[in-house]
C-alpha cells in the first residue's frame, strides 16, 4: 500500500526521522517510543504502510507479529519488568493516534501506576448467538 507522505512511522522506518532502533528486517521495524508509558516501551511496525491491521495481508501480519515474543523477552530482560502488555489499536475511536499499524510492547511492574480497565459486560439473552452467527457469516463471505 502506498504510504501517505506525512506518515511519521514510514519516515522513521525509512531513516528520514531518527529513532532508537532495536530491530530491523525486510518487513518489520522496532524502536523505542518517544512518549513511553514505561522505560523500554517499544513500537513494532510493518515497514509497508497499512493504516489498520485488517488491511494487511495475513502472511505479512505473521511475519511482523512473529517477532513479538523475542522482542517482549528482550524488553523484560532489559527492564526487569514483572509482565508486559502488547497493545494494538485500529482507528481513532480505539485510541490509534498514528494511522500506521503498530504494536506497543509496554513493560509493567506492580508499582507502575498505569492501571488497566476491563469493563466486561454480559450479553442480553440471545444476543451472543446473534453475534456468533453474524461473525461466522462474515467469515464465509
């Protein structure tokens, strides 16, 4: 996909904007986030421009995400984190600020103060089956 001329992540991957690169191959680029939630917060991006994950070919998603375990192990080893989040947002409504697919690896400790909200709910009677049927149907299209 053609990159917009103003995509900051495309410019970082191309070396037009400096970054603290930690990993680089033909499909994937990983670097320290300049506005980290915690020390060691990494961003992992595809070199090719895609605004959202569902726009990426499956094989390219596999190549990019295949690096996540190794990168997460490195972040944990370097930071001494007790755990980590891997976060990936799609669309502004979900919190995506840069419209280029990216994965955050955020090291976590019990005292980091970051918190996490998971406002789980329940389906009204029958709604779960409606959603199931709609998703299965969409997969078959």
